[in-house]
């Protein structure tokens, strides 16, 4: 059964993992009317874009180093796919 978002009294808090430049976050905010609570991005260029557009929002940085017990609880989590080649975690050519 689909949720009736119009009946939600308080817009949901949104957390963003591997945020990139925040495009997915903007789309989710537009669709749900929520508010971003935090994002997590390690790429310096993307982090600069995020800090420019959301200057008061905390960037949690590397998600493997976050103490999640200390992070504000959210209702919605967005997640982008990290650029494997850029992070040098994937071979430069397709292997299969």
C-alpha cells in the first residue's frame, strides 16, 4: 500500500550517502518535501559544491569512519554510486 504523503504532518528528515553534488537529494526533497539533515561525501570537489549549496549542513565524510550512534536519525536515506574509476577501485578497462 502506498503512503499518502499529503497526510504526513512533518516533512521527513533526509540523510544522504555518497552525495555527489546533491542532485538526488534535490529530487527527493522536491518529491517528499523533506529536509536534509546531513550528507556524507569524501570527494573534495563534490564536498565544495555541497558546502556552497548547504553551508549549515554537516558533511559526515567517509561513511566507513562514522560513528552512526552519534548521527541524527533520519526517515529517508539517499545514496549515490561512488565513481569507482575515479576512486581507483576499478580497473581502467572492462574485464568481463
